[in-house]
C-alpha cells in the first residue's frame, strides 16, 4: 500500500485527502516508511498538508475516536464526498462473481480489467448527469442547513460561540488537538469497567493471588457474561412478541434458532455459575416453575443482584456486578438521549417537508427503527436500576436511588419536547438531560452537561453547513476542469494524429491513424458540448442558493411552492385514478 501511494501521487499539490478503510492505523509512521522507500515522495515536502479519512460506509465499524477524527463530514474541504468510489466499482462487478470464480487467475484478471475499463468509460460519459445531480442536491439543500445553523447560533451566547469556534478551528488545523466533537463530561462504559476489572485481575495474578475457580472464566468475566445473556434474553423476548399467527416461516425459524442458541448458552452459564456460587443450584431447585418448559428469556439467571440475601456467596461478585451495572445504566441513558434527538429530527423532517404516501411510509419505518432502539435502551436502564438498588442494599451503598431515578414514560422525551399537559411556560427538561451522573450533582455540573451536549450538536450543525457550501464550490470546479480536460484531450489527440513517426509507415496507415485521432478528438468535443449544454442552468442554481442563504424568507417561499406543487400533483393523480368520483368543481349546485 505504501508503494502504491508513492506511485499514485506524483504532483505538486499541497493539500491531500487520503481515504482508506483502515487509515486510522495505516497513517501511523507512514511518512517514515515513505522516506525509506522514496525520499523524493511529494508527500514528504514540508509545504504539504495531509488529511487521512475513512470512507463513510466503513466508518461506523470504528471506535468513537476514529468516527470523529477521520470523518468526511467533519473534515474541512471534504465537501459531501464519501470515499466509497472504489467500492462502487466492485459493486458494479458483483454479477461477474459467478463467472470469474470458475476462471483461472489470468483469465479472471483480464475479465476484470475489461469490465473495469468499461465501468470507467461509462463513468466518464455520465459525468454530465452525475455532476449535475450533485450540484442540484447541494444547491437545493445548502440553504436549509445554513439557516438551521444560524437559528441554532442565535440561541447561544456570543461568549460561548467564540470559545467553541476557537476550539473548533484549532482542531481543524491540528487534529491532534482536543476533539471538539467529543463530550467532555465522561460517563463510565461497560467496556471501560470490564477493562479495569481485567487489569485488577492481572495485577492480582502478578502478585500470586488467583481467585478464579475456572481456567476459562474469571469472576469478572462470569458476571459480564451473565449481563450479556440478560441482554440476549431481552432481545429474544422482543423478537418472540413480534410474532403472530400469520408470521412467515423464515421469521419463526429465525426466532427458534436464536432460542435454541440461547438455551445452550444458559446451560453453559449455569455450569459455570455453580463453581462460584454453589448455592445457586438450590435456588434453581426452589424456584417455583410457572410453566413446565419456560422459554429461554423467562429463565432466571441468578446473578448476585437477584440472589441478594437469600443465600451466602462471595460479596466480591456483587461488587463486580455493581460496577458493571453502574456503567450499563449510564450507557443506556446515553443511547436513549441520542435516539431521542434522532427521533425528534425525523419527526421534524416528516412534518415539515415530506408529503405523499411513499415518503411518509419510509419516514415512519425509520422512526419505528429508532423507536425500537429507544424501547431497548429504556428496558436496559430499568433492568440495570433494579439490579443496582438490590446490590446497594446488599453492599451498603447509599443514594443510589437518587443517582439513578425511576425512568417513567413521561421522562422519555427529547430536549425540545414538553411533558404531556405542559405548555411552553411550564416546560421543563426531562431529568435524563439534567442529571450528570450523581444524585447530588450541582447546578454547575448539570449546566455543564447540557452545554456540552449543545456544543457537540452546534459543531455538527456547523460542519453540515460548511460541507454543503464546499460541495457547491467543489462541483463547480469539477465541472470547469471536466470541460477544460476535454478541450485539452481533443487537442492532444489531433497532435498525435499528425505527430512525426519514429518508423516509416505507408500513406494509408498514416491516414488511418489521423482518422482515428480525429474521431477521438471529435468524441471529446462532443462530450464537452453535451456537458456544457446540460450545465447551462448551474449558475442560476448557485445564485439562487446564495440568495436563499442571505435571505431565509426566499428559502421558506421555495419550500412552500414545492409543498403546493406536490399537493397539486397528488390531487391530479387521485382525481385521474378515480373517474367514478366527481371533483368538487363538477358537482352541480342544488
């Protein structure tokens, strides 16, 4: 990959965006490696700036730090690019797989080369449409994002805006600076607590103290596995409840397979549990059976929080679960907050801009997906809170019931939603937005948490507004360079047609070469003229977009016209498809 990078970048440019699926790892010591291969590599020049990015489709699989530092949307100058162009080429060739898998290596390579050549040519001849589509998208939406950002900034004090902007500019100039897209108020995570517990066990082993009763499972991993099984039980219960009398066979099969897999995991879990808590065997036998064969999600796991004071067991297991449950509750609240904000945005988009059955169906499906995440986070928090209260009573921890408040349905709302029955005058933020992580959180800590949340949203809003404006500039430049390239290429072909030959050739052969060169030149000119004709309306689009950004009322007027146009179209389709139902204009007066 390093050598390919050197060969592909031989230019005098000063700013490079390099997109790679694992750029977050690959860029480490890259310049050192390039210097060893070729000290004259353009990337090594002192005046060169390099930004490494991860393609948008691959980015969600990375850790949160990567998702902020290597995101196209958060990188100045990236426009609306996504870095997935190579993947689209391979995606276009997917139908070839059944043929190429039967080929030898040479034939397979030739076949792929031919098809990639065709793909590249089709991409060139379709540049007129693709660039115009990009421009229409950017010019149509840029005002909405810019105006939304301006409206958000109007609610923030100038002092905060100045401080946030300075921090944002510092990070954009130097990505190693503190990341402004990360909330500074840190919450414990299950992954962090599990790592901490593993490190504690490692230190104990180093000191010669081994409390593990199994070579495969330590005390902390046992409790962590139980909490994971609890999550699988919740998920299976949700899937099972979604079935009904007319569910398809494949849906029933999927639930049955998951149920069988969970049953096997439960059997393994209980065999490990009795090593650390032998009395759990008695508890399972004494447990009243409501059904002869309970479903896997109805089986009691007998974690320390459930055992409580029923029998004696090692209290260190309860301490481990307390730490994990604490992190689980905070994580669940974090997921709940994020998805509540997403749901509020989806509702706003649906109510303001979407019309028609198809668009509303897609929106409702998206909202249903987010609502399912909200319900899952709600159930996870409630279960974690019940466990925390039981463990607090067992271990003697205080104020846990004040730190983790009951999560009622009326509390599950976004920052902009009011409690049912409340008007704007009496509207209060739900406690999930006001509480940091302690029952006795000060007013200052509460304000800091809300401020941090708004700051991150402000940063993302600013990034969206800037990327859309950059996209207009980038696409304009691409259009201009495309036309100039065709002019240059046509002249290049004509020069090749009359260039002196290194070997003597016949007159007929020379005429054939010239004719071929003229044909290629004419093709370039034809594409140039075609694209130029397609793009005649682009300056007007750009001008309108700028006017809408400067005068928001123009943007809202356009949206109103679009809304009325869609309604007229829908009415026309309805009336033309319902001939038996007369329109109001044809109903005679009585």
